[in-house]
C-alpha cells in the first residue's frame, strides 16, 4: 500500500528532524523509527497473524503513536481505547471489535484481564520500517462513536479510504514541509487526530500534542506562541474559550488554521483572523463515516463570506467525494431547496462494524450521473446555493456535537431512563453563554435529588456526554404531530 510506504520513506528521509514534542520533550524521526521497530517485534512475536483489530490505550506519548505505525506496517488496525472512559463502555468496544490483544504504554496494564503488550517494555532493536503487504481493503482503524441503542457504533476505515482522504487533502494545497510545526489537539479516540498526526508525518514536520493533565485551550495558546506553530486543525469550540485572550494572541507564524467538527460562526472567525494575520483559515466538514473530512471552504479575509444564521458555509466537496442533497424519498432537491446531505466516494466506510440494521438505515444506492452509486446519509440538513457551496442548516435528527464529539442524544436518554426505571426523559443540546454546546436533561417528574442519577451516568458515559443541567416538568409539551416538542423544552435552558 503506497500510504504505508510513503510513511516509511518520510521517516527514513527525516531521521534528524524532530517528529514529536510531548510536554516540551522532543523525539526525532530516528527515535520514532526505533520505537516503531521495537513494537513491531512485540507484535510479530505476541500477536497471532489472524488477529486484525488491536486495542490501543490512548496515552499521550511516543509509544502510543509508534504503536499506530507499527500496527499499520504489520497490516493491522488500531481500535483506540481511552483509559479514562467508563469501563463498561471500553469493554463493549473490546467485545464488539473482537479485540484479543491490547497495546498499552501505561506503567501498569489498564485492562489486566486482557492479553496486553506493555509497549514501554519493548527492547531496542535494529530499525525495520519495511511494511508488510497491505491492500486498500485492509482496515487502518475502527473508531466507535455514540450509538442510539446505548451501544457505540463501530466505523471501520480502510487504507483505501485513508489514501483517498490524503490524496484529496494534498489537493487543497496546504503546503506542509519538514520545517513546519503542527498542532495535534485531539484525543486519539476522535478521527480528526488522524490527519493531525498523519499529514505532518508524511512531510517530516514536527507534531505538538496536548498533555492530558493540561487545560486544553490555554495550552494551545502557549504552544502557538512559544513554539510558533504553523499548522493547526481545531474544533470551533476552542475559539470560544480563547476569545477572552484574542487581544493578547499574536501568531504571525501560523500558515494554516483549519476548523472541523462543529458549526463555525463567522463572527468569532473574523476576530480570530486578527490573531493569525498571515494564515489561511478554512472550514472543513465530514463525518467519521467519510474519513475525517470531505468538503472545504476558505474564509475570505477581505470579502463576503457565505453564512446561514451566522454559521460559515462548509463549501464544496473535495476531490474523491460527491455530495447531493435529497428529500425523504432520496430524490435530489432543487437548487436552494433544503434536504439531507448525502456523501459518496472512495473515502466512504465499507459500513458499520457488524451492524447491518444501521447500514440499511443510512446507506443507499441510487443512479447518479449514469452510474449506480452508494451514498451515506449524514443526518445534516443542508442547502446548496447557485455556486455549489453547501450551507449547513442543522441536524435532521437529534444528534449534537459536544467538544467536537458527535453525540446521539437518544443514547443519553437511553441510559438515563434505565437509571431512573424508565422515567420519561428528554436530552437537549443547548448553547451556553460562551456559545459552546452542553447537554441538558428534562425529566417528566416532580423534583428530586439527581446526584445518584449523575453518578450512574458517569459510570457509563464519557464526561462530555454528562448533562450539565437537569430540569423537571409535570408533563412534556406535544407538537401538532403528537410528538414531544423539543423546541419548547430547549427554551428551559435559554
């Protein structure tokens, strides 16, 4: 597979360059190559040939990133497991993905009951970056996202998908070189992390990560200024946290500032542009199912920018992706009409992991430009203008983006109802005073103490899915269709 060979060539070409900076500690590409090679020996020795999906504890260190590349060079996929996520959730992922072996750089095993390779204990060995034979259909990773039934959904991405994405990414002409300094702000359980480490690695650039014990936004601020970062992909919510410091931030070295994962408001983008006077700012969009992102729009510093309700357009489809907007019967809507955004192309996942029911629900085939074409329903309500730019109008269903993570509100409802013995519950995504999204919970009940409910939810759900406010109503309001009126409930949190 060319992508893996490209990684090999870049590492070998840039031995003397810094590859990573973790908490102000640097590692060169040669250091990286040595750790990859040592972990490869462990995989070859302790992992069976027919084991494909390998669990990876997502620590912030050289061993974790080396594990990803070592697995790829052995033709295996990584399944990220966040050590701070609830045990039940991680166990569900391990079982769903048929994981037998876990790579872990912790001092002590996170999952003692599973076969674990402690990567820090790998012995130094001769450098070996020659990849095994990998095809475009082999899996590179499986990310598990929030699921409507209370069970996370697995999204497998192949090397063909990933190669298609990188091909489209380079077409955007973000000229990363071996002198660039690139931000990697994402948890490795979030697919935006992949381009944040992969693009720099392919060009011999240095990757700067965020330690888990640091306040993310203030650490990003420091990294940008102290290390003169030149490339950054971030979620828009970071800007809301940084906004009070905009007058202090001056980052003339920044060349490219990309945003993805949430709606990007024009007003905060305009303010941010003054902090990075020489940078190209872009709004990119894409679900995990279409490999990281697949549309882009470049912000115009001295011109009109397209928006809907103050939110920047997500632009046009990138190379290798086709976008259409359809009605409920999968017919394309007229120009200017509203409908669900659907995606096709080589970046599209083969389908959810062992979930045929969900696959039938969100993937469909229709004739498009004379060919039978497979499409994915994004659940995003959009419209296209006469120049082909896509405007995001909101969610078709009840999903939300919290800190860049996609959350099914129905999953939170599912677990809250279970904890409350099926009491009627509605989860609401609302915007707080600094324009970030939070989760509110409305209970159809007389008021009671909710401490136990929150404790129960924290055992099952990640922190970003825990409700920050809980309200009580005697009975849920209904709309004209007899359905719970979520708009009215949303006003409880305004």
